[in-house]
C-alpha cells in the first residue's frame, strides 16, 4: 500500500530511507528495520573510536594538543555510545568509573617527562577531575 508522504520531494532528491519509510504501514517495523541496518554501522564506528582512543598518546604533541585530541574522541564516542543518565545509583557509579578511566588514560598517554606530575596527581587524597589534572599538568 502506498501512502502520500509530505516529506517526499522528488525534485530535491530526499533520501531513499525517508522515501521507504513513508510507504511503510507500521512505525515500529520501520524503526526495527532502521535499527537493524544502522546498528552494524554504529558498532563499527564505536570500535574505530575505541581503538583510536586506546592508541592516542602525547608523542610529539603539546599537552594541550594531546588533551584536545582525546576530548574530541571522547565527545564523539559519547554521541555514539551515550552513558546512562537515569540518575540511579548504578548510572552514577558508571559515570564515576568512566571519568576515572578517562583520567587514567589521559595520564597514561603523557610522555615520560610528566612522570613526576602524574605520580603526584595519582597520589592525591581526593581524586581530581580530568580538567583539574590537565590544569595541574600544564600549570
């Protein structure tokens, strides 16, 4: 069965996904089909981001450039694989764990010339935020 869809504008070449979805009779089936199609793509992108994040280190970059690279990768990762935000205890625990992982990753990717500063940050009695650790490193 064909439905008239106001989103279709054949003169301007609207995407075939929109065209196809306008002819579907069940929104749930459309959603399941799109999810099945794009879930594989998303998993590949998430894998590539995860790999890029794991491989990044300061190298010859300044601390600022290195930190910016990491932040951009993490931001993109967060869009593709958002953290739970329900406000429950497990969600808060997960967010805290993620922040610790990112702090450790940032510190671990710094050049050896920052070993003393890294040790001082890790030995603090209160766990610093990522931005606080960055400020301590460049300060």
